[in-house]
C-alpha cells in the first residue's frame, strides 16, 4: 500500500500582505505538482492533514478552481478538518463549510472519527483514522487524540491529527504536545499538521511521527524564509514501513516570494513607540493628567513622527475604553 501525505494548503483567493507573488497562482502550481506526483507514484491514497482552506466560507469561485485540481487525482483523497476549515474551531460545523461541500461532491472525504478507513492490499490491512482540530486538543489526555483504536483488526494503523505536535516545549499558554510524550501511541504512523514549520520524519522502535510542514507559506517568519514546502510519500510492504520527504520543485525560495519589509518596518515602529513611552515616563511636569494631552505635548517637544504619535493615541484610546467598561484588572 502506498500513500502521499500533504498538509496545510490554506487555499484562499487573496494574497497575504507579506507575499511578493500572486498567492493563488503559486498555490495552484504547487498543488498541480502534488497531484501529478501522486499520480506518477501510483499511490493508493492521498492524505491531507487539514487546513485545506484558509477559512471555512471561502468564495465558491475559488473553491471551484482548486476543486478541479484535486479532481485530477486518480486515487481517493482523505482529510481531517483543521482549525481554519471549520467555524469556531468546531468540527461539528463541517457540513456548513467549503470542506463539507468538497466532501459532499466526492472531491475528497472527511475522515469520520467513528468510522475508520480500511485498505486491504497485498494481504495487508491498513487502517486510517483522523482527529480534527478541536478546542481541547493538546490540552487534555494525549491518549484521547493520539492513540487510535484498532477497530478493523488491521496490521498497520495510520493516524492523522491536526495538532500542535512539536519537538520542544512552547511558551506557557500555547497548547502543544511534545513528540517524546506520545511514542507509546497505538498508531504505527502519526501524521500531523498545524505546526507550519514541520519537523520531518521521526522514527523510534518501528513507529513514525511525521510533519513535512505546510505546503503554503502564509507568514514571513525567518524560519519560513529558509523552509521549502515538502510532502511525504510512504509505502507499506509486508509490514515494513518506508517514508521519504519530497521537496516541491515548483516552490520558489523564501526570499523570492516572501516580503519581510512590512515586518521589519513594524518592528522599527515598535522600537520608536517604546522610546516614546520612555520619554513620557521620564517627563515629570505636566499641566494636565489627560494622557492624550500628555502624548501630544511630548510629541511636540520631542519632534516625534506623526505615525508614532497616532499609534500611541490609538492604543491609549483602546485602554481607556477597557477601563471604562470595567474589563481591566
């Protein structure tokens, strides 16, 4: 049995402000290559790790354009819902989303948590299960999300989870699960998405945990500048699992499609604003206690750029509104 795994395509019609290209056209080229690769490799199934779309109510026109690309696949496509595919991050809303529409038309199949997919080929039984994104993911017992049940008396279990599975701990307050904490999983292969940077293919005692990274690069973080989009091709023969990453050839280098000037400008603006706040703190004599007046006075004395002054005033207005509503503690 052979499969191709791709994740986080984030289909959308508009171009993110940090992109230098036409996002939809670039994504179409990459998906065309992915489908062509799946066809040429004669995989039995194409698996998608979620966030097919960048929003659940995307324009039908855009959905139709990309549906035509997926329909070129000669094998079935199975997917789990990502956080961007549903309303309110609730997988129960799938029927009202564009992902649900794709499922209804048979373009791809959303994996039902209660009904695993079973493939039988060459005397092997391979079960495919999926865990869509939900609010408690990576915040409850990992066994509930990362340990599938063998409901088909299968020889190999493949489990797809749209989750924040990472190698190292993330800052406090960011829900996540560390790879080393789930090696006891009942799955033989865990395929994840959500974490766009990915971590490749990890193996321990014959079990595999994989994330090739997002097919799309929708932000301009430094790590995305150097990362190239990839997919995973896997084969299962006589119980032996073989996985490999394949780089998408049509994907351009980060510096050719990602624009960091906006981000760098924002950082520079933040530094100026911080300096302005320090000036306010250092000034001790004012004729008024109104913060807006203080900001305007400091701005005139220190020759502060108008954009910095307006940003300071905007932020002060937000804080004042919160105070008035009694929401600030």
